[in-house]
C-alpha cells in the first residue's frame, strides 16, 4: 500500500531528527524525544549527487509509506514485497520490513525522491550504528516497523550533518540540524 501527500500539515505531528555523527534517529514531538533508534547512514559519506550512494542532508518530508500490513521480515524489490531466499538474506543488501520514502525540501536535496532515498529495514542489522548503507537510512526491522506506525505521510525529517566544533583547542564532531 502506498500513501502520498501533496502538502504538509502544520500541527503537533511528530518529526524525525537524524544525527549522522551519532548514527541515531529521534522521533520528536515539539522538543520532547519520544523514541530513539540506532541507524546506519551511507558508508560513502554525505551528499546529493545522482549515483553517489551518499546520504543527503537537510530538510525532508515523508512522501510515501510502503509496507503497511506486510510481515516484518518481508523484502522489497522496486518497492514490491517479495520473500527473499536464505542465500539473499545472508549476502545481498536488501530493503526490508517497511519503507519511508523521502522527498527533499531544499534546493540542495530536491533530487532525494528520484534518487530513491528511504528510511528502511535491513538484512544486515549487525551493521546498525555504523555508516554502512548505500545512501538510505537503515534501521533494524522491528524499529522501522514501530516508527512506520508512529509517523504519517508529510512528517518532517531533518538529516543533520556532523560539523567540527572547537572547545579549548580540541575539535570534535557535533550533529547540527538546520531549521528555518
């Protein structure tokens, strides 16, 4: 089942904040964090270039939700549910469980939807918490199934790039979200 949205409601609807530096996704309502999940961003770094396999940064919205009512261990090929073989589950990089398809809201990430950038489950849950994806935001299958039920099409998403912050001569990475 695919749901679409042509506009975003201004309400107390939750928002998603992704910290690339921490490899964490927070579901927030206002300033309160309701849930927090470990994630995996791209092993190729950050960016919006077509074919780069990088994770885009900035402001997004959930454009489509795919997978309502499907089993948690379902795989997808071209967004169509399918049963993966045991061999594929061990080796291939599969899109699993649920898909939250993102749409970029800024000039620099406007190509996110046609790049097929999702928040989705994975068959490589052991790599969650480290940069290991091919551009998408990976989550554990149970976590994405839970998140899927808590958000709607149109939910705002921020993917925050790490930045270097200097404190007393020491540099460290900090995740900073850009807001308007």
